């Protein structure tokens, strides 16, 4: 199986910057751990943060997709998520398994930005991040 990867273009680099800036500058930085962003096919962007309580945790990506679907926004072109590491430096992170499944269903032809290193990123197709989705019952 060959995984499709590519370099980021200018709008995707700007999305990474927007997500990282939001993460660093957010007034509730102690309450959120992850910010995700989507570049939509019309060139607009949407952001979301994770939501935590003592008993529950919701990743940032489901909130992002809920916002896009609820408002009938254009399809997703690219998604990225970032968190702060233990030293307080921002890091682009790969979606968890549940978020990969959700993205595969709602943005099947999109791309996800992942880290090659601390300051270098690439785009991987959502289909390749969550292969064999169609084989699942009810998919």
C-alpha cells in the first residue's frame, strides 16, 4: 500500500500558523490542550478547541466537523491539530483513531497535516490515515 503525502502549499502553511497562534494566544490556554483548524475548499478556515471536564474529554476535531456540517460550510480540504508540549512549545499532532475515523467519514477526500519533525510538516491523505474504512459494517 502506497501512502499519499505531499508538501504543504501557502494556504495550508497559513492554517498551521493560525492554529498555533490561536493555541498560544488563547485566553483560556490552561483549559484547552488542542486547537484544530480546517482549510475549506473555498479557501476559508474554521477553528475549534478540545473541551474538557473532570469526567469527559472531547477532541477538537469533532467540534470542528460539527461546526462545518451544522453551518453547511464548504467541504474540508485540509485539517491540522496542534498542542503545547511539556516545555510549552507548539507541536502539530496527528489525529487520534476516533478522529481519523470521523474525518474519513465526513472529509474522505481531504488531507491531514502531520509532523515530519518539530518544524517541518507534510500533508497525508485522510484515506491513507484511516484505510479500509469501507470494509467496516455500517460505514
